[in-house]
């Protein structure tokens, strides 16, 4: 099954606009059409942003979404620190994608992330052992929809 990490801008957009790629991605995530991966830092950011008064989102809807994300089996605790995004606050999404071996990191702000392939290679264990290179592609919501609907 396809594994993905959603940037907060995709989650917020999907809650604000009932039409469009981000809303459809959230529906697919809740219907388990792909595995939505998150970490505690990501869920905390989702919650903080979704509860901002300026968005005027129904707290019951926000609670239901956060609960669905928190009880998933696709919850990871990143162990590697990655510093590759233009905004250091976005590194948590790269770390989660790396830990989850996600196929995609979906964002509405492609410019904030390094170009593909952005991953450094990391050794696996002792010196002389093979290097691992994650496979995550960073894509827009529209591109992700094309991929999962294809």
C-alpha cells in the first residue's frame, strides 16, 4: 500500500475547502486508500494550526480527524534528525517520511523542500555496511491524487 506523509498545509486546506485535491486526499486517508504516516510532532502541529480561530473549523470535525490520525498503526517516532528543508520546522515531515519509508511527502509548498532526490545516504550499522537511501518523493497534492487515483 502507498505510504504518505501530509504537510500541515495539505491538512488545513482539506479542512477549509470541501472541494479540491487536499480535501480528496483527506477523504482517501480516512478511507485507508493509502497509509497516512505521522509523528507526535506532526500531530501537535496539525492540532495547533487546525484550532486557530481564523480558520473557524468545527472542533468536533478537528477532534475526529486528530483521533483518526493518532490511532493509526502508521505512527512513527523518528530517530534520525534531518536538516534539509528551508524552514527548520518542516524538517519533522522529512524525518517522519524517512522513518516511515514513505513513498510520498505531500505538500502545497514544494519550494520549501529540497529538490528530489534530496536524501543523504545513511550507513546501516557498522562501517563498510551498505548505505540506505530513502525513496520518498516530494509531490504536490494534485500530483499525489493523480498517482493514487491512477
